[in-house]
C-alpha cells in the first residue's frame, strides 16, 4: 500500500509539472506557484476543518517541520519552473530528479535496510527516471539553468525528508500540508504586496492553476501518508519517478518524439517499481 501511494504521488507530480510548465510559458513561475498553492491551501484547510483535525492540531515540532518543508518546496518549485523556462528540459528534469538521493541517504542513515531486490529496484527507478527525462547535456548548456536545476533538486529532496518528519508520530499528513501551504503562500503574499502585482494572473487562468495546485497537493498528501507506512528510502524513490510521467505526457499531448534512451529509461523505471513492490 505505501509503495502504491508513492507511485501515485509520482503520477500526480508528473502531471502537475507538465501543466505547471505549460502555464509558465504565459505567466511568471512565481505567479504559477503562488496562485496554485493558495487555491490548494483553501481546499486543504477546509478538509482539515471538516474532519476536526484543526481542532486536534499537531505538536510544535511537526508544525516546524511542515513550515520548513513549505519554504524548501517554494524555493524548489520556483527554481524548477524558471530552469525549465530558460534551459533544456532534457538537462533540467534529470538533474532535479536526482534530489531523491537526499531522502535515500537519510533513510539509510536512520537504519533502513531494504532487501537486495528492493535496492536494485530503487537504483533502476532512479536511473530510469533520469534516462526517461532524455538527458542531453552538451557543451552549449548554460550554467544558470543547470544551477537552478541543482538547487531545485536539493530543495525537492529536503521536502521529501521534512514532509516525512512532519507526518510521523503525533503529526498528521493533512495538517502537515496545511502548514506547508501556509508558509509558502504567506511568503508569496508578502512578495505580491511588496511588488504590488500578482504576475498578470487573470480569472481565466484560475481553473488551470487550480488543477496544477491540486495535482501537486494530492501528490504531497499521497507521499506523506506513504512515509508513515513504508521505508523512506524506497517511498522517496517511487515518488521521484515524475520526470518519466512528464515526458510521456509531452509525447501524448504535444506529440514530442522520444529517443531510444527515453524508452529504455521508462522500461527500467517500470522494472524498478515491480522489484520494489515485490519486496
């Protein structure tokens, strides 16, 4: 069950990145992140209120981990969308996806010991996700998008760890997401007030941005729940296969051609998933 939830989060993140990247072609990355997350904050807050979780609350440390996850996620998303807008996706996506090494390392340090089959599956999953993204590192690649992608990868890796910490024990996955969104949205509201602009977002953009936010939020929720039931080192790998999803959507929707390397990457990722699930 936890690994199915982690895989579901990967599907949702991949779809959200595809739509978020599409929206960022017309709107600033900061605006896409801010408005989409503000809309999901309303939804998650309503859910927490309806279920009585807001009344119960969480311990202070859990709120702290959630706030840290929100700040790290904000940095990661803005850097990621900006890197996609200014660089080559084949370079940006695999670099950002390598952030999964952060939670894998943390899980191993904490004493997690996956089986040999699961370890092999995790390695295949990481390698497959990178290959499916279509790495095209060339000498002409500019340094700024690469640095932004690396920053996004580290930030995303930290989010995976911090969200897990916020959801464990006396914490709660839904309240952890509320804390994340309160931090990121609150920060961006202050920025909007200072610059006196919402990035040109109009009412016609709200449905797409709401969908982007719900896909990202749903992925976070599925991942947070998965970390309370499975090994962080494995859950994080399965949740980080989203570049392959984005590539497939680009092929189906935009009819982008895929290379043999990308096809091999997707096959490796699927095999990795099966090995992890088999235990």
